């Protein structure tokens, strides 16, 4: 989505410069000639004046209020499904400049259990989504499908077997459990027979200014366990995911109205 943001910024600046430049330097002279000639406003200026306010509002909302994203993979199942369209709170962790993502106003920091959108350090041109498990200074371990934070193991409550649909049908048969992350219990999937199962064991100490993130689909998520650096720098955060506003998966029959308006656990 970096390319879309770049195009939006360029168009907003371009239309704003054209409209303001005409207003400051050419509109007055054109008005004075209007009595002698049937001179109309240039088409480019007309379009710029019409589109600049719209583009500016869209850019402001996307950059500082809320931005839509689409879930393209199964790494956050069952909390988020392929085809979910979500809204991301862009000011939860501070206001950031478009394109550069540089923070200019500090508002808050991620909490354990938050579902965050970010640009991974090894793919800075992409937007990913995972759940914050480790905060700065934490010792995070993953052993035998169990998460430990500072030596304390999360508790797990079996719910049953997961039944997927549409593009997520491949996860049918996985174990569905509730992970008792303190203050933010949520469902996770484990698949004993999955080809990548039982990988990712290890222990990591989260450095200052970084976070340890994991997908809820534990055996099918490229997360901090597998990254070259293992950690998500604070400056790579894009925002906090908070709402599903649409789900569209043709393999599952199109729109799933039951997911519209759902909060993200």
C-alpha cells in the first residue's frame, strides 16, 4: 500500500499547488480581462480546485485517523480471516507523517495483545498484521506450542476442532484453543499435522524500542520467531487494528454479513 499512499500525497500536493498558485498569481489578472474577453478558468485549475479538498480530506483521514486494510493471508486465523477488510486506528501509537512513517506526536504505546499493522524490517514496502506478545524488556519463549513471557506460561483452554471455509478451508481440523494472554484472551489455531508445525521454538529478549509479534495461526505465520532480526522496531508501526467492516471471499460465497462490524479480539 506504500505506492497508493505515495500517489495520494503527490496528487494532493500537485492539485493544491496548482489551485493556490492560480489563486495568488493568475486569477486576479484573468478577472480583470473578463470584461474584454470571454476567458474561462483553465481546465487544469478547475479540476485542481475541485479535487484538492477531497484529496486533502482523504489523505488526512488515512494518515491520522483510520486507514482500511485487507487481510490477504491466514496467519491471523481464526481472529481474522482471508478476505476481512479491517480499520486501523492511526493515532493510537502517535501521529506519523505519510510515506516516511516518522512519528511527530507521541500519544501512546502498544499493549500486550494488541493487533497491530506494521512494515516488517525485512519487507519495508509491505504492510503486515500480527499480535503483540512481547514488550520492550520482556523475555519471550515459545516451546511445545506454549508461549512464555518472563518465565510465566500462558494457559490454554481447548474449544474444539476448527472448521474453515473459503480460502481458509485448509485449516479445517486444526485445534482451536483460547490463549489466556493477560487482559486479552483470544483464539489461536494449532495444527499438529501441518507441514510447518512444531517450528519456531526458542527464547528471545526484546530490546528497548522493539516488540515481539506473533500470528494467531501458530503453525502458519511468518512472525518474530522466524525473522532475521526477530523484533519489530517501534518506528515500523502503522496503527492498531480494531474493527472488521467487511468480509468478502468468493470461495466462501461472497460477502459474510455476520462479520461486518465485529471487533477484533
